[in-house]
C-alpha cells in the first residue's frame, strides 16, 4: 500500500486530518522544533 500524499486531504475527513496534524505537531513540539502552544495554533489556524 503506497501512500499518495496528493490525495491525502480528499481521503480523510476533517476530524481525522485535524487529529493527524495535531499529533504531528505535538511530536515536533516535544522534540523542540516548535515553541508554540497547540491551542493557539488551532485557534488561529491559517492552513
């Protein structure tokens, strides 16, 4: 099963997409790559 990233958004509903994005950001934040709060990111989401 080969991932097709160009179709990822169309294959996932909004809740799943938000969950995955939040999980990825939390991992990066834990590693020290981001110094922001998840709540602020979600509240001011421009992506």
